[in-house]
């Protein structure tokens, strides 16, 4: 979801389909994972990944000795940190957009003023 805030001159920004698509996919994935860890303990994916190894929750509880409560709390803390970072990026995007908007309005005002001054000093003497 953070790729939504790439610089304006990047290829991702210019391709609105890619930019919005990545943001939508990221938001759906974030919410799905957030719902798993904030929901019932029965929703936690304990078990084995076929042909690979134990799932991450099973590995952390079985091999590394984490309790289920500790596991859920750590994942929720991580999700909260990610959410706070995304909120910070959103605020930063609003502020930078406002600042760049002020610069654009100021540049447009200067351009209009310069054009008016140029017209008043034109050889024809006709303003505007």
C-alpha cells in the first residue's frame, strides 16, 4: 500500500492502473491478515504447509516456544505499527500535496502577473 505514495515522476505513479491496483491488493491483504489475528483463535492458521514445513504460527509455538497469546499479541503489535506507518504516510502525503499546491498557485499567480505586465508594456500599448 505504501507504493501509492511514490514520487510523481516514477513509472508507478504515471501508471494509475498499477498504482491503484497495488493499493487495492495491499489493502485487501492487510485487512484479511488483520482480521485473522484480531478474530477467534480458531482462525489462526496452525498446521503444516503441504510438502514444506509447519506453518509460521505452528513453527513459532512448537519450535520456539511462544504461547498462543504471545503470538497473537506480537502479530497485532506488528499490524498496529504498520497501520501507524501507513497513517503517517497518508498525513505526509496530505501535507506535501498542500505545500506543492501552494507552490503551484504561487507560480501561476507570478505567471499571470508577468503576462499582465508584459501586455501593458507591449508596443501596441493595449493592455491584456
